[in-house]
């Protein structure tokens, strides 16, 4: 419905943009991703003056002094190298484990779906007849009483919900 005084009629479209990346080639997706990264980098670059002002206010020039001028980045680089080795070892272990599982279970059947449970199966497990189980399944509300051994002693159909509390 148009708003009163609106110059443009309302459109009943879900979205005027058609977005179907599954129809794009790998090259088109790569170019689209590169353009997106470039514009995000440009957007971040536009924030550099404000970030420099904030850094000056907070005193980050001291961090620059210790990290760049006095060579503190070398220790940081050594720590990052150690972390990279650990991450590579963990990733390699996971790749080896995945390859082992692929080799071990190649050709093995997929997991089968569980068989459907029929009314006859339920009736057999509850020691009741199929007609009774079928009637219970059609009811909306049942009160079930159990004996001391955990078997169904009595089932009563109820039409009104019990009061809370």
C-alpha cells in the first residue's frame, strides 16, 4: 500500500536483486571476492587518520618505539613462528587422521537408517493389543499409571488438562 504523499508506488517484490552465486564460474567468484577485499581495504584505509588520532591520544607511539625502533617485533615474530609450527603439527595430525579414516572405511556401507517402528512392535513391547495402541496414539491426552515393576497398569483417556501446581 502506498504511503500518503509518497511519490513512488510501493513494490511488492521480495528483493529486486538477484543473487545466485551457484551460477557463477570460479573465475567470476574469484574476481568478485578480490573486488570485495579491495574495497574493504580501501574502507579501512579511510579510517587511518581517525585511528592515528586515537593512537596519539592513547599514547601508542610508545608501543611503536618499543616494537619498531628498539626491535621488539623480533621476539613477536619468533613467538608467531612457534605458534605456526604448533598449528601446522595439529593440522597435519588431523589430516593424517582423516586420510587414515578415508583409507580404512573406503567402500564400507553408509550408516543405515533405523527400521520404522510399527504399532505391532509397540503393542508387543507394552504387552497390549494393536487396536489399543492405535487408539492411544489418536488421543490427545492420556493418564498412564504404572505398576511396581514399571509396566503399564492402567491407561485413562482425559479430556481436560490438569490444573497447574
